[in-house]
C-alpha cells in the first residue's frame, strides 16, 4: 500500500471516529475543503502538507463554544 493510500485510509478512519465531514477535515487540517477529494483523484501531496495533516490528526479536535438554548415557542 502506498503512503498516499495509507494517508487516505487514516483520514477516512479519523473523520468517521470524530463524526466530521471530509470537507471540514480538509479545511481544518490543510486549509482546503477539497483536500481529501483531490487525494482520492491522485493529486500530489507535499511532504510538509502530509506532516501538517498527520500532526492535526494527533491533536484533539478544537471545541466550539456552546450556544445558549433558545426557549421553544409555545
């Protein structure tokens, strides 16, 4: 299995476990919403980008501040 294929599988596993979309992952990890799609289509990958993506997957996901719930209209 090539490094390219291995990275794609690791990303697929990561997004499945984290419950995020691949486009969200791409934006957060590589600054490109089409990152995973481009990889699948055989797009090139710089070593520094691969390192940045792998480093991203090692860190916990950033948390969003919780919004106050609005009362239901009755």
